[in-house]
């Protein structure tokens, strides 16, 4: 049932097998989708900085990141210019290669129309893909509905994986999904006797069940994968939970176990206090995010044409810094899309501005691109799923031409 294949960008290793029955990544299946949720409402104004806006510096005298040409600051304290107006926070320098290779696109002033500033309500809204959590709509998640409306003929129990102790809300629905904190969990702590006993019991249960036998075959594959000994000659993943989640996603894609969706969380973005400008809590989070994505981009270079990565957060943060050297809950956010079929090296979307009269509510960035436009374009163009009206009910998406 198992065979070992040489992997591109990798020396031949017996720990990187491929399931002979596993579906290839071809139509109608489409790309493998990786969805990264930045939980806690990331301060996107300090991630992709509008350094061309005078108002940004007036509103952030302490937290503002210095302009690219500010000779009074060290290089590592200045914005990394992207297009003359926007720039990366210096902690996100690892993503410059993906940007210059035009495989990374940014959608600024992006988010949900509902102006909720409640983490729970906003996350529930976005993960269900509905207009309002109080207006009804399906209880399932948007990824769950995507899986249910696209029959790929893929019976793998790893068709969709939520990296963590339980699947993300967006994965909920009629199609079974798996939670995976670590591939090593499948090794039962390396106890061969326990593995043998479990395998014997499952063989009895699934003796005449074709799907069950496929499941056992995938378990055999997982038993051979060890993230602690995973080797990529071109990059190293961050030594963090986020880095591990991306590394394991790469391993599952290369092992071809039928993975179509991997959902990953990166939390800690609720920075009301001592957020930090170029050093501190948020810069450390941005470094983990950027270095993880950059490692994944490098490691998966030969797979990028069949891979789409999306980052999102429930909302942005207030344009003004607060008295605790942090930022409060805001509205407009930002998304990033990484892949081989992205119209990259561009900041997409209509910039609403930060001047008086351009902000909304108590002083927040406005939303000019609905997050469902971005996800709908990914569904229709890269995942071969035209059923966007079922995935996002009562919403007519606008194609923003983020993907080629």
C-alpha cells in the first residue's frame, strides 16, 4: 500500500512516503488551502504600515514605525518600503522574498461589514461566513460548507485538518475533519506495543470496510512522519507552535494523504498594553508569523502553483494609540494571500485614509473590501468551487482580481 517517492527539494528519505491510493492534487480538487487566523485582532496598521500617511504618525507618536528614509533611526527600526506608500514592519522582513517574487499579495482595509468590536462575535461571524451572528444563517463554518459543496471524490480522513486540540469553527459542518496538535500524537508516545494493540483492534473493526482500510493506511503513513526529524535543506521553521503547524502541513502535503484544507491559529494579538513598536510583544508575534510563512514558502517552492495560503483576523485595531502604549479594538483589518497564482507584489484594495472624516466609529480604519470577496475568489479560481452562494449565503461577491 505504501511506496517511497523522491521528493523535490529533498533527499530521498524513508520517512516521507506517499500513499498509493491518495488523490493527486488535480481538478476538480484544486489547490491545497491553508487558512491562518490571527486571533485577538492584529494591529495591521503596524504590520503593513501606511508610512505615506502623515496622520499615522500623528496618531501614533510612540508606536509608529519610522519611515524608510528616517536617517535618525537605525535600519532595523524603520519600515521596509513596498510601494512608496505602504511598507512592512521590520519584524516582517522574512516575507520580502515572497513579495519580490510576486507570490504574496496584501489586501488592506479588509474585513467584515459588521462593526462588532467583540472578539467572540466577530470571530463567530467570520468563521461562519455570515452577515451577522444575530440574523440567522447556517450554523456551519464556511470551510465546512466548501467541503460539503465540492465533491472531490476524496475519502481521506485528512481531507481537512485543524491544527490544534480541536477543529476551528470554520471547519464545522457535515464533512468530518481531524484535529491535529502534533503528528507525533499518532505515535502513542513511541510505544510499539500500544501501537500494535491499537492496530490489531482497528483491523478487526475495519476488516471489510474499504474506507476504514484507507484510514488505516493513512495511519501507517503518519506513524512514519516525525516532525522532530523533518529535514529541508533550504529553510528552517521557527521553533514555535505556529512553525510546527506549518511544518506539519508541509509534511502532509508532500506525503499526499489527501489534504485539501489546513486551518492554523496564531493567537496573542489583543495588544491593549505595552504593544511595542519595533521590539516587544507584537513585533515578536509578527516575526513568528513572517518567518513561519517565509519558511513554508521556501520549503513548498515546488508546490506553490497548487497551494493558496490566506491570513485573516477578526478585526483591526484603533488608529490612535492608547494611554497604555497599546491599541484598542478597531474595525478595518488586512488579509494576505500567498501562492503561485497570486497577483503579488501589490497592495490591493481601496485605501480609505486616516485623516479626520475618513475614520469611522471612535477612530477606526474603514473597511473597503469585504473579506468574503477575497475568500470567494480563492474558492472559485483556485479551489474549483463555484458554489460561493452556498458557502457565503445571501452575499454576492465582487472579484477583486487578487488571483491570476
